[in-house]
């Protein structure tokens, strides 16, 4: 018998002053049996950082033809394709061929090694931007994981402040590559 996804609910009050985007988000996240808690929380934060009325979770882990997160406009064009982790050039090329803009968010202890090996190959994708979460940030995010989560998020000057009850966490990424 196949293992089933674990369902999480997140209610988020979002104020993104950098993009003048304010929203109350009620998100349902299905954690695939092979998805780590760390990846699930990074996926949630990436959704918050890029929140838009057309943004949605893709099948990601279970379907390689879909992004982890993507924004599809009314013409069924992919405006934004978001991936997580340390991907190979083939997957990134596929995303860049399908979407107007591609973002890759890296996390984990081996990002520096992956980036050293991949950065030259990834320079040829002008639509691609790459950002890295620190291990301390992702470890702190995992501690906030619950089946039902309530967050208040404020984004200003590239900094995301995430509050959950009495806990407050500053989330910043390191930009490894910007898109043109």
C-alpha cells in the first residue's frame, strides 16, 4: 500500500511592503512521503515571498513536468516557475524554456559545493535567479512546523519577518544569481 501525503494548513497574514501586496492566505500543503520537513517549510516561505493571486503549488516532487510553485496567467502562460533544492541543468533548462521567469531557492548543507560545480553552467540562463536559505534559517523553520499553522508575515527591504505566537524569525536569502 502506498504512503499518503500528510496535509498541513497555514493561515497567513501577509504584508509585503516591497511589492505593495497585502493578503490573507489560507494555504493547504500536501507533504509527499518523500518530502522532508525542511523542504515543506522552504516551499511555504517561497510561496509567501512570491505571493500573487495567480500563484499556486504544483505537484513538484511527484510530477517533473510541474514546478514546485508556479504562477500561471489567464492565457495559460507560465509567468513564474519556482523550484527548490539543488537541481541539475536539464531541469532548469526545461523551466526556462516554459516560463517567463524562473527562481531557484537552494537550501541544505551542500549548497556551496553544488553552486561551485553548477554556477558556470547556470550563467547561460538569463531568466534564472538563484537564492540560498541558510541552514540555521531552515532549521528554525522546521521548529515552527505544525499540522495547523498561523503566521504573520511582514516583508520590507528584502527581509521577511515571520511571527508565530511568541516566536519571531528573520528570514533572509543570499542571492547567488540574478535574472536579467
